[in-house]
């Protein structure tokens, strides 16, 4: 037998037993095309467009049974068996259709009537949709039950589908096993939940209700979450949370690519950049229209940490306007310590801090007037600013660029306020400070000019009454005018000279050091310059190196 039948190109053989009214045969179909119109109105294009198959069948002209295999060049290779029956001239029933692949299995039964009504039951086992539909991002492992009711139009379109699913998926979402329970309806390019659909992912639960319009490419979804991984909803939040769990509700509306979202969540064990938050109440509304986004964010935080600093509570109230951010209030508290800031960002590169207040270990900081600065790529520019620290003042200006420069003045506050945030122990110092620091960048080299004095402080575990630091760092050399430290009449040290720093070839580097000292703990020197000395004890006298 070679030819076509009902448009099918086929070859093979068959025989008919007239006495028992039986027919059996072996048929092979090559390069058969299912009409594209059948799936035109579906959002996903199938891989059924072209395939080859082999059928071994027998029939009494009412019941048709046999074995089959299907293959195509896109990865669909399955074998199985079938049994369908002609009920009357208007309808057929599929008793079973079993298809098996390497690791997957599909068992299908159903009914097709002449008026185009389709009803079918599908049992899935390890089914990979990537082998059935033309979509690179969909690779699945589906096991469960699907009930499908649909309508075929006179023109051959699969127009309406009602789908009930009870399915377990273990591959598409990387967060763990996913089970899907619910009823969906697809008609006129709109996918609608007939009743709320439940998605269970490990110990997480996500309930969805609403629609997706594939023709207009928009959606309206109401989502209820319980202990859900926050990565599931990151794209609808104004930030990128690294990990955590979320419980609450969301409504997502608008175009697929830029939907608006209203969120009310209670989150636990949140990791966001350098923050860890035990608990977070998250309320936000983001409206997107014509590529413009506007919204509000309200956060309430319980215990957490930021880098090496812990806090007991915090709040953030912000407004987002098309890339611009207004921080109405950002406040974190830990015991008697607190941090409060408000300001704005223009969405490009300019920032203004309207108000900053800090209380830290009985030290207090507040700005005298708004602080404005800009950050372009890695270039930072800070306009003149003034901060009150306790009874003192910190003021300065910073300019970035090819010849960047910073000028800081300090008067009448404890230097430990700044030193606390410096991890190098050699720069960890306390005491009431007066003076200024000037930093310049010239030809990719740093020039540092320091002239400060401190009173009643501690350096390297050594208390002092007065300390003076005056030096110029340039061309990898420190030019010391005066470094001195005294305590009453029993301890003192003073040094001046020129010392190489960060020079690879120390043997050829010039050095000039003039020092006088009384009861100097030599451990102080080894702490400051660990690569030079490992000394202990007390020393009095003078030292001159040239």
C-alpha cells in the first residue's frame, strides 16, 4: 500500500477477514503535517507540526487497537499503544492512548464529538514539555492528572479549553518540588482561573486568581502567599532580595513587561545586600504607565544586622517617582543608639541628605544644613558640608575627577567616633581632636597632608594626655614634621624625619628619623610597624637614623 488517505501520506500493508469483519495492518506515515490552524490561537506553538509514525493495528470497524511510535527532528520520540471506538456517526471515544519516552509517560483517554467538543483525561509521568512545545525556556518534569475540555471550530481551530490540573513538577522551578492544583479556562487568547489556583513549592504556598491576556499582553493577578520563597516575587518588588520567606498578598496588573503591583507582606529571615532582617513588614504600591513608574514603600523591621552592626528595629518610608527616590524617613534603633536620615535621589547621579541624626555610644551627630553630593561612575563630589558631633564640628568638601581632592576639618569631638568604622588598628585612636586633613590625587598618585592634635585619648592601648600628628605623604614617602605623644611627666615620645612607605625596594629608599623618648613601650612601635620590629620593654633616650 502506497499513497494517501484523508491527506495522510502513508505506506504499508493490511488484510481484511470478511467472515469475521476484521481488519489488521501495518502503516507507516512519513512527514505528516498537522494543520497549523489547530494551535494558532494558543500562546505556545507545538512541536507536532511535522512528524513520522508507525502503526500496527487491528479493528472490527468499531473498535480500533494497536501499537504506535512517533518521532520528529525536534526531540519527540515516543512509543506506545492505542484503543479507540466509534460510538456512532457523530462521536468517537478514546479508550486509551499510551505514549512512553525514555523517562516519561503519557496516558490519555477521552471523547470527540462531531460538533467539535473534546473531553479527555491525561495521566502524566515525568513529562518534559520542552519535547512537545516550541519554547526554549520550558523544561519540566510533570507527574499527575490533567482533565481537558475543549471546542474545535468548523475551521479547525482549538478555540476554548477548560483545564483541571493536579500535577507535581520537580525541574522548572529551582526552589524545589512544585505541585499545581486548580482549574483554568482558555478562550479568545485569555487564560483565566476558574477558581483560585494553588501552587505548593516545598513548604511554600502560593494561591493565584485572575487572568492573562496573551493578545493584549496584559494581566490581572491576585496572589496570596504563605511562607513563600521571596525569589518567586522579586521581579514585582522595588529591590532584589537575596533570600527569605514571605506571607501576605499581592495584586499584579498591567502589561507583561512592566506590570503595576500592590504588596502587603510579612517576611522572615530576609537577606538583602549587606542586611539581614529577622522580620520585615513590607507594604508598597508601584504604578507603571507609559514607561513611567510611581509608588510608595513602607517598611517596618525588627531585629537585624548591617555588616557588623546590629539593630533592634527600623522603619523606612519612601516615594518612587519614575526613577527618583524620596526617603521621607529612614530610622534604625538599637538600645540608646539610633540612625535617622531623610533625603532624595534624582534618578541620575545627584543626592541630597536633608537630615541625618546619629546617636552612637553616647556620641551624637547631626548635620547643620542639607548635604548634597553626586556620584558619576566612580567619581564622587560632595559639596561643602558641616556636621555637629557632640560639642564639636566636622566640616569639609570633596571633589572628584582627574584631580580629585578632599579637605576635612575637625574640632572638639572624640576621634573614636570616626575610628570605630576603620578596621586598621594602626588608625584606631581616641581623644578630643582638632585639625585638618587634605587629600589630593595627582597623576594617579595620592598626596595626604595631615595636621591634627588630640587630647586625653588612647592609642594602641596606651593612654595619653596630648598627641600631635603632622606629616605629608607624597611619592610613597612620609615627611614627618611632628608625631608626638605624652602622658604626664613619666612618658613621652617625639619623632620627625622622612620614612619610605609601600616602596618595594627598601634597600635603596632614603630614610631620616630623629626621635626622643622617655619610658616608651617598645611594643607600641612593633604594633605600628610590624614588618620592622618585634620588641618589648621600656626605652628612654634618642634615636637618629640617616
